[in-house]
């Protein structure tokens, strides 16, 4: 969920991409967190999970896709896709820095959510979790717009 919204975000929206970028950048920069002694301490583990107990979805922003296609704004669509890829890549390389990334999947991980989960150093899934790339039913390549 985006921190400025009361409505859950189920895709890589522009605000969510900005928020994820800030989080990843903070972890990369070693900003850490304040410990009990009032000192900065590094973050050793970062866990990505969904607020929804049955879905781990972070697909492409279909409203943005539609607007880009209607306006024939291929550059905006390409830039959006690249931002999604960059966020997943940055999350994937965090373990080579100082933070171990973990994806906790409960329920269905579809599309970009599946990709985001795969980018973590560790993927923990509940027994009944399922994983899929439904975008292939629409002729889209996985990672071509969601993440």
C-alpha cells in the first residue's frame, strides 16, 4: 500500500515506484535505522510482503499502459517499464551490499508480484501459494511492463 493512500495498490503505480526507489536507495546508502541507543544501525534484513493475505500482486499499471497506447506515447511506456525493471534489479542486488532481501508470499503471486518475489535473495512461500505469469495470455512478455 502506498503510504499516502488508504486504498491498496496492486500494481507498480508511479507513486509506489517512487516509494520503492526511496526505500532501496536508503538501504543502498546504508542509512539504516535508529536503534534503542539512539544510534544509526544498518538494516540487515528487508522483507517484502503483501498487505493482502491472499495476493502478492504487483503487475503493470494497466491504466498507464492504456493512456500511453491511446496517446501513442511509446517513450513514456518504455520509461515506465525501465523504472520497474530497475527497481526489481536494485532489490535483487541489495544482498551484495549489506541487506539480505526476503519475499514472503502468501496466496497468489502473479505477474510483477512473482517477478518481485523472485528478485529477493530468499523466497518464503506458504504451503498453498501459487505462482504464475498471466500476462502471457495477453501476448505480453513477463517483465515487459510490470517489473
